[in-house]
């Protein structure tokens, strides 16, 4: 049976006919969207019906508050609302309730919102303007006049919940994401241009790699150099940890336990 995805009305449908918003943004913040994800997870794992979710969240399924929550979670890219009221978690939705990937997923969810991504790009590297100035700025980006105050408040709350004010209270800074490799997400982002230079522009395959894989490969020593057994063991265990984090095993696949250890009496050629 064919599945049809239904896009609920977004924030611009709430604006008045005069001064109608033309950019996408939510009316509930990021934490409220994550509550929806947890509700779906508790009610059905990765998917459930809207009435099941409403019951789990103790809300009225046909109420405006519940609809606003669903629309917000969809705007953050955390759920898909299908025809018939079926709600499914996206990959990002599943990542945001996993403690191992929640921090990075919060960053990605914030930047999934069209308005928030534009504000981030416009003010990246500098302080945000005060209240009136920020509302004027989001107005130029397409937010209707009568909803600018609400849009600004939700934007600032969501930015804080996404970690964007950790470095400074007056500017949007993408938070540093530490991984098992000891390399932060910010460091990986900064190395992207160097990665492309090393590839020689040959097809752009490096761009398709997960950032953790790119970071892992960047820790490899130059061919022909010395690489001690202990360092190799650390690298292989790190690789195994990363692969378990970013790839799913599939249903009923069980798990694989790999232990990499130095052989007694071994030299550097193992």
C-alpha cells in the first residue's frame, strides 16, 4: 500500500494576509519538539498514530496545542506526518533521543529550520542585535510583522536548547561536539577544505563520508612511516566504536563484539 506523507501547515499559514510570513519556522521550541519524539518513542517505538501520541502526551488530539507541537517537530526535521495520522520518527528524530548522538542531533535540528539557518548564517561570527534589531532582521528574512516577537522568542530558546549560546550569550556559535576520536565536530568542519584539497577534486567522494569517518582517516600516519602496535590497537578500537555508532545492524541482526588486543610476544609487524 502506497504511503503518502502529509505536510502540516507551517508557520507562514498563521500570519495575517497582509504581512504573511514567507519563511518556515516553528511556534514551539526545540525541547517541545523533542518531547513529541519521546512521545512517539514511548507510544510505538519509531511510529504511532496521532491519537496514541496525544494520549501519551496527555493532550487533546484535535486541539490546537497538540497540532502546534506536531508541526514544530516536523519543522525541526524530527518526524514525518503521514496521511491518516500516522507519525514516524526520522533518522534525526531517532538520533536526538539517543544519548550518544543527542548533542549533534540538536545542532542539526536547529539548523534544519529555514529561518534559524538563515539567522545563523547572517550573524555567524558576530553578536546578535538587541530585541528590536533582531525582529527587524527576521522580518527581512520573511517573518510576518505580527508574529516577529513570537518567532524571535522561540528562536532564542531553541538556540539555547541546541547549545548555540554555550560559547557566548550574545552570539550564535555552533557548539563543539566531542566524539570517541577526541576530535570535535568543529575541528572536523574546519578540516573539510583541506580534505577536498588532498582529494585533488577527483569526484568529491570524500564529501559523502560521515564526519567521524573523515576524522578517523585523518589520524592515519603517512604511508611508510612508523606506527607502533599500541597506537594501531587504539586506532582499530576507535574505528570499531565509530562504526557501531553511525551504522545500524538491522532488525534481528544481533550484535558483534570485537576485541582487538596485542598478541603476547608480538613485534611491530602484527
